[in-house]
C-alpha cells in the first residue's frame, strides 16, 4: 500500500503551492498536475491493495507509486529548504544576491518534476493493464459521535468475573502471610493484562496492601529503568517526582535496588509484573525486592510463556471467550446501548466465528462494525472482506483480523497508525507528543478554522474508537492524556511501516543496511552506529532514540549532520545527554526536537537556524541556558522548558506570534510585555518571582485572546490575596494556582467560562465552597493543601455542573456538609490524606450520579472510615481505599 506515502507527498506539494507560489514561475502548473494525479491515484489504491495478494505485478505497481510519491516529496521539500534559507537569514541585499541561486534551484526543480511526471504517466497507463478500478473513500466516523470519559474505561470488561474471583481467592487474598507469586498465561490478545488490571484495581486488594505498583517488562527489558518506574510509583506523599528522578539519575543498579527495598521493607505490597518474556528477566528483577517471609507480599506476573516464573504458586491459564461471552463483548463495543437490531444478529454471529473467542480480535472487529453505523450492507461488507482476507492470508485468524482493521482505515488514519511503531513496546505515549509528531511528519491537513492540533487529536480519537489505540489516562476535560497500543497492533504497525514508509529498527551495534526514511534506534550509549556508516542517508525523515546513558551526539561529523537536512523529527528523550553539538543547526528541516529528561546545561546558539522547528521540548533539563535566538524562530508552536531555565530575552520578540504552548517559564516584570506579542497562546505555565507585579500580570493576560489553559505558580514568599484580575479572561477554561493564595475573589470575579480549577498550596482560612459552588460551568475542582479550615459546606444547588471533586492534604478538615440538591452531577469523589475527616455527608447515599469514590487514609483510619460510612459506600459502584503510613 502506498496511501501513506501519497498522503504525505500531496500535503508537501500543497504546502509548496500555497507558500512558495511566487518562486514557482513556469513550474507551477507541473507541480499542480503531479499533486492532482497523486490525489487521484489514492482512489485506485484500495482496489489495488485487494488484488495485490493474488497478483505480484500489482504489488510491483503499488511499490512504484510509493517510491515515486516519496521521491516527489524529497524533491519538493529540498527545493523549499534551499529557497527558504537565504530568504530568512539575509536582508534585502542578500535576497537580491540570492536571485541567481533561486533560478538555479527552480530550473533543477523543473527538470526533476518533469522526470517524476513522466514516471507517473507510465504508472497511470499501466493501471488499465491490471484492471485496477477507482474506489472512492468515505470520511471516517467522527470522534464527537462517541466521546470517551473516565468512567467508561472498563466498559469492555466481559467474561473475567470468574477468573478474577479465582485469582483473588487462590493467589492474592486467600493466601497466608509471606511471599506468593501467581502467573496469568495465554496467547497475545487473550486479555491477560485486562484481567491483571481488574485484580489490581479491586477494592479489597487496595485495602489489604500498603503499597501497590504496576510495571511492564516487555521483550526489551531494561532493569534499571524498570526499577526507576517502580520507585516513582511508590513515592511518599511529601515527595516530589522530579526531585526523585534527579536523585536517581546517577545511581548504580545496586543503589536503585536498595532504594526500592527501602520503600517496601516491612510493608504489605502487591506488584503486577506485566508481559514477561524470559525467565532471566524475572529473576534479575526479583533480586530488587526485599526477601521477607513474614510479610504479606504478592506478585502477579503475566506472560505468553508457561513456567515464568518457575516459583509461581498459582498459574492461571486464560481461555478464550465462549460464544455467549463473545457476543456480549461485541455488543458492548459495537453498540452504545448493548442491543443489536434483529436483522444484524445473524451476520454479527457469523463474523464472531472468525474471532475464535479472542477479546482483542472481537474489540477490533467491533470497531469495524461500529464504523458501519448499524447498516446491514456495511456489516455484510465486513464479513465479505473477512472471508476474502482469510482466503488469501496464511497468518493466524487474529493477525488476519488486525490486517483487515488496518486495511479498512482511511488514508489519513493509516499514516497516523504507522507512527505508533516508532515508540517502544508497551510505552505510555503522551497524546500531546503523538499529536505533535503527526503534525511534524506532515500527516495533518488543514480543515477550516480548526487548529492542526485539534484535527490531530480528532484522528487519535478515531483510532481509539476503532480500538486500534487504547486510553491509559484522561485529562480533567475528558481528553486523552496518555495512550498505549497492544503488542500485536504495534507489531502490525511496525510491519506495515517497514513495507510502506521504509521504517527500520536498529538494535545495539547494528548499522544501516538500507536507507530508511524513518528509524528507531535501540541500545546502549556507545552502540548507535547510524552516524558511522560510510554512505549518508539523505532521505531520513525521523529518528527515535530508545536507550540511555550519556549518548555522545557529538560523535557525528558536521558534514553528516548537514546531510540530514530533510529530517523532520528528532526524539532523544531520556538519553541523559549532557551536550548538544553546534552542528544541530544543520538540521534545517527539523520540526520536532524532543530533549525532555536530559542533563543539558545549555542549548547551542546554532539552534536559531532551525527556522522550521515547531516543537522544542527541553522539559526537565534543570537550569538549562537558552540563548535568545529561540525568540527568532517564527515557526515555533510549542515550547516546554524547566521552570528554572536560564534564558536570554532580547529587547524585541516579534517572531513568537505562532506560539500556542509556552511552559514552564519564570516571569519577572521586564518579561511580561513580551507575552502580549504571543497572540496565538493557548496554554501558558508561568512562575512569578517575588518582585512580580500581579496587577500588571493580570493586565497582560487579559490581552491574550486565545488563552484557554493557565497555570500560575507563586514563590513561597509571594502571598497573593486575590484572583480578581482574571475575570476578563473570557476564553480561559482551565486554571491552576500553585501557592501564595490567601483569599478568593467573589464568584463573579472568576473567569466566566472556567470549567477546571486546581488550587494547590496557599493559606485559605475561610471555607472556599460558598464561593466556588457558584461557578456555573465548573466541572472539575481540586483543593490540594489549599484550605486550612475544619469545616466545609456545600449548599442547596451548589456546584450545578461539577463532575469531579478532589480533596487532598486538607489535614484540618473534620466536617463536610452537603445539603440536598447540591452537586447533583458529581460522578467522582476523591479524598486523599484528609486524616481528620471520618464521616462522609449523608446526602451522598442518595446521589445516583456518583459512580466512583477514592479514599487514601491511614490503616487505622481506613477501618473507621469504612465502618462509619458503610451505608453510603454500599451505594457507590466503585470504591477504592489506599493506605498511607
């Protein structure tokens, strides 16, 4: 299939026609012709893809299209970079001097486009030879038709009740004191992790154990990174995650093991070790845990392989779903109301026979059927395509179904899906990062007034609705925060990416054999040989480094960096880099630079030459020095930096009008006026110094007409009394205030469209609820150590829209009152470390909307809390009680 390659080429051609038309002269019509014909070719590719398995010549025809589209993209983008560099770096005299150079590049472009045009004409002529017909594409079902919410994540849990009870009784809760290891085994896609997650989240498990953690091992096991992940999940309430990360940065393996043991010794703990491939991986990880026989310790291991670990006391072998459970699961996926029209049932049950009781296959097929919108013709088409796929495929039934799910994707989603293979196995993927990479790769086309970020997120929602991607965490506004991809779907993504976009994976001391356009590199610091090959790959578009430990990027000679001019995405997150070479400025086509979680002391000034850069992520590089050239990069849309970054600010910053995300920065008086120039700013996170003028800040913020998300952090010694000045921020929907707050404004002086509010720290003495309950659009409220009083009262009709209430670290709070008619829409209530609060409001037992209660308290307090509130808790579907020391 060449759809992904053509989509990207058409986007690049379109950008050239829109932005560089003044330089195209006589070449313009030729470029338009190539773009138009490539777009037409997409309509023939679906039929060609269906025929290629039976006709090798058709496969060759498809390969020729893909190669031509990629060549066209390279030619066009090289031309754009050549004419852009002198225009952006010189004045009028310099641009005039460059005119002969532009003519040279224009002539070169014309010759290369003519060559591509000739090749394309030959491909078009050969289409009739293979009897390939045009098939129009339908637009994919939109995300608005079925939105995800935090309370629907276990919606597709079917047929696991009995398995869960067996595990709890025989291995987790019913066992005596001491060490007990249980294993869940079964083939990929059978639901091992889903069952483990259900056990992990069980209310009694949360109550029984002092500590819980979940870690994924996977085929690419890394012991030190796994221990670090466990430590981060076992943080004490008063610990800061970033401080702990910084502490662990230079720890040896033995020091990390000791750190983990200190957090677990003498405590009852439950650890899930997901997706173990080798016995030796388990054994090396097991040495990191305390060797205690008199404390209740439980491990739950999932694996595709029997007898891992060998010491397992109980082995639970997963079985496929029976026909009734399979049908129940399909109904949950394909229908919102879990009922199937009678005229579709016979087709649905016949389709289910292809899934052979595998939950992953059923959920993916359910996504295909959901796309057909309960149309009998559409369901028959899915069945026909499944039968056809099974006839020509030698792979397993689940692989055939996954192949069909990919085949059924529209071109824009195919391109996005292929990028998921760039990430590590079992990786937790930030949705924002994925969105930015799709944009940087040129996969997102503009549509009306929507931002490219919003369009990209709608594509992610579509993949989730089709069950090709699964949600891990959601933001407060219901949008996806992090996501994951099942191993089998990741394997599919990698396989298709290798076929269609020349993706390659390098491990350890491998060198490039081919010349890929996209590359993921795994291995230790000294083993990356991508720069040591004799020939240089001038076609590379993205590089993802997965490894760690002080990789020396300066090992690449300057001339080789320059050869990567078409590189769009460079992701070096978590490599513990200490230095970036000046030659990074040679990557003039770069759009995404990921440097999060490194040890960089400064950015080189040459970074200012990256005029196409859209995303600069240097978050968690503490104290990094940022040169003032960053403010000249007018393509920048998203900047993430550590709050203590030392950055130079020039007198003028006119170039940053495209910035949408700018966090986290420390703002003083002389910086405020520059913010007003960032007219596209939507997401801002700032720290205020002690001498900052808060009134001036509010005046500045009021001028940002697109600001939606705002995080304000005040210094420890900076006490702010009011937030009144934010009332004029009409677009603002999300507000976080960290520290410094001593008094709230009246409700009418809050931003009028506020839907999410977090108050962390501060010194509020008066009950904040009488004010906050009057905010009509508030959906999410978190009070985290912000209120120092003993009583909290929510009145009749208070919080008319609130869905989530989180009360954390309110150590003095003793009494919480809720009048009838208050918080009628509340779905989730969290009470963390409010150790004096023993009794819940009686009114909660009458609230049908409340579906989830999470409590974190002391071991002594937990028993009292359950006894005192048993009549209320019994009416809430999901109750979790975590224990603190």
